[in-house]
C-alpha cells in the first residue's frame, strides 16, 4: 500500500483528500503545518506528499528544502497544492524540486491521476 502525506492547514481540503485517497487504497497521513509534516516524514517516509505552501510556522517551501537536503528523504515525490498561482510561484516550486505544482482550486479527479502517474514513474 502506497503512503501519502497530505499537508494543508485547511480542514476541508484535508478531509476531502483523506477520504478520496483512502478510497484509492492509500495509507493516508495528515499534517496541518510544516513542522508536523517533517515529524511525520521522519517516522513514516511516505511515497508522495501533497504539500500546501502557505501554512503557519514552517511553510511548504521550507518543508521541501528540508526533504531535498536529506539523503534518506530526497527521493519522496512532492506535489505542491497551492493557491499561489502566479507563474513565478510555480517556477519557484519546481526549481526547489517539487515534481508537480497544482494550483487551487483543483479537480480531484486530475489530482488522483497525477499522483498515480507520478508514483508509476521510475527514477
């Protein structure tokens, strides 16, 4: 069973994504901010992370930097899910090492498809 970590401070997004990915047979972990995300990642090493950018304490960019600087965590796939949708935001997210950048609001069906495609990619 693939492990997914959903990191977002919006309860509605977290609840709906948790429900959908459990239905898709993922083991789902939830973090409501970047600090919690790092803690969970250290203990579970998920296959993929859906990561919001604008969160209290530690933001998504900081979480991604942390992952990319770790030899054991830098292979985890990361999809940014963010309301920051300017070209410069998207470019920065991808430059920092995110595998995908999806702007909110997003179509859940497309998100599930992107997650599955990313997990099926080698490398």
